[in-house]
């Protein structure tokens, strides 16, 4: 099976919810979060975790996971800014099915702490 590597920057609260699934699924979106957006490159995920999550939450994490490539094709790649700022936009109501197509564990690949922590 061919997979697509995706990254997800997140804060400690979201990471705890992923841990509670034994690293197999992303938690449901909050009411004000209609889209789940994993990103297509580690540099972009690092920027969000380091520059946004860590200052806001004290720590930011970069996670990596594999998704069934054929399933991933239902979500067109969205360019959210510059040439390398690429995301999949997954509607919140699709997240359960999205999670069923994750191959292997969700892994933490980097951690960034706020300088004040």
C-alpha cells in the first residue's frame, strides 16, 4: 500500500488526546474548528509548532503520520500561503473515516518550548 506522509503541529492538549488513542487517531474537532488540516511538509509544521503553538501553550509539537495515499486523494492539496505552505483540508465530519486510514502510529518528531518555560 502506498502512503502519504503528513505532519501535524499541535499543542499539549491535542497531543494528550492523541496519546489517549494509543497514537492511532486525531481527536474530534471543537465546534469552532470545522476543518482538520494536516500539512505536507515538516518545515511548515515546525514553523507553526515553534512560532505559534509554543508561545501560546508553552510547548509545541511536530507529529508525523502516514495516510493511505488513495484515500488522501479525496482531499485536494490547498496552498495556504507561500509555495511550500501546503495542507489537506479535511472536514471535521470526515475525521473518523480519515483516522481509519492512518497507517501505523502517529509519532512526535520534534518539541519546541517557549523561552519562558
